[in-house]
C-alpha cells in the first residue's frame, strides 16, 4: 500500500495543538480544519488535470481543471470536521456520508448511516477520518465503497496506528493512505498512543 506521511513544520505544529489535552474544542476543530487543508493538498498532488481555453484580461491562455473530481466521504462523527475544508479546496467534489461508532468493548465498527452514490466506478474517493486505530472503521468504509465499484480510494487521516496501517494493507482493498503521523501503537482500550484522544469528543463533546 502507498503510504504518504505529510512531513511539514506547519502540519507538525497543528498536530501538536490537536494532541495537547489543554486545547479547547474550538481550538481542536480549528487545527483539524487547517491540517485537513494540508492533507488534501498533498493527497491531490498527482491528480490528472484537463486543459481548457480561457481569456485573461490581456490575451487568450490555456487553463487547467481537475479531470476527475473526487467524492469526499467523511466518516461520522469525527470526519465531519474535515469535510468543509476539503470541499472548499475541491469545490467540484461531491460528498457522501458514512456513520460508524466503535463498540467500546469489542472495538468493532457499528455502522448506523450510509449515504453514498450507487455507482462509484471510475470515481476517486477520499475517505475523511482523523483516526486510523485498529483500522476496522476504515476497512468497513472502503468495503462499502468497493461494493459500489470504487477502485481508487484515499484514506485521509490525521493520525494512524501501525495496527491500522497493517489492517489496510492486509485487506487488499484498493487504498492509499495520506496522514500527518504514524504513532507508536494502541493501548488496551484500542486508543492510539500517544494519539490525541477521542477525535469525536474533542470536536463535539462526549456522546
Ligand atoms: C473514531 C474515529 C474512527 C474510529 C477509528 O470514531 O473517528 O472512525 O474511531 O477506530 P478504528 O480504527 O479502531 O475503527 P468513533 O467510533 O469514536 O466515533 P465518533 O467519530 O462518533 O466519535
Ligand atoms: N478513535 C479515536 O477517536 N481515537 C483513538 O485513539 C482511537 C479511536
């Protein structure tokens, strides 16, 4: 699997704000928005463009636009904090939704919402979820996408655990990973260490 860790001092500083337990909910959300900007910027770097004619105030010129804008899929709740920034960077993108909550005891994903186009053949898909822990939620989401014909999926995550990266690799699903960091591992509650805690609670408060 192709894994890209965005190494940039500004990304590292934003990730630090998100990790810091003293950061308020608004500060955490603001840092997530800014970091999403950088992750998407890197994720779309090699996207195909098509040329078209424009006229500047001075002369005719050739312009470019994305040949194949992606579908953005935030995984609720925590991925909601990434979608506004991603769609403002890629205004032509459409948005689908998947809702999933991890069972506290088994750590298995429990899906509760699925709102996706029926046919995803030929459409790049960016799954937005700040946390890749066991990988269960991401693998389940990509399975939903693959059932609809998606063959080009990018997991856009703030922090990943090696266990989650391995789960994506072992799934053999058509996915690449763009993240701001790969941490040490998981604790006994399947939280990423050092991680940043519960990304949903830190944006929106406890469930
Ligand atoms: C978090 C996170 C991922 C999932 C990652 O969601 O946003 O979706 O956990 O864990 P995994 O890799 O072990 O599956 P959570 O279930 O806490 O729901 P929330 O976003 O509603 O808080
Ligand atoms: N979900 C989170 O929000 N944080 C973790 O560390 C693991 C799963």
